[in-house]
C-alpha cells in the first residue's frame, strides 16, 4: 500500500486537512460540462487516492454524467444544510 499511498509527513498533512469540510455556502452548483472538462485533464496512466483508474473514471463520466452531477451537487447541498443548521 505504501507504493500507492506513501506514509510520509506531507501525505499525513494532506489527509488531515481533507477531513475538514470547507464552507460551501457561496459555491455555485456544478454543471455537466464542468465535470467533462475537468476529467479530460486527468492523465490516463494515473490513479486517484482511492486507486480508481482514470480511464474508468473518464468512461464513467461520459456514460453516466447525471450520477456524478448528483453526487457532487448533493455534497455541496448537504454541506450547505449542515452549515445553516449549526446556527
């Protein structure tokens, strides 16, 4: 596992910061085209932190873009609700 996700100080810092949810109150919702543009910038021979192959991700975004849009915007909306509920 250390080959794919090294256990060094920088990675530890990144992991700890990833656990802190940013304030998404003023972040606009994501559109289909934005996801397609972002995925096109990914290099095919790489994988994400969850070891998902980029080729699979690109095909998935092309074939089922609505599901990705729902997940991303659902995360934004969920964070907005929890932000307002804290008042």
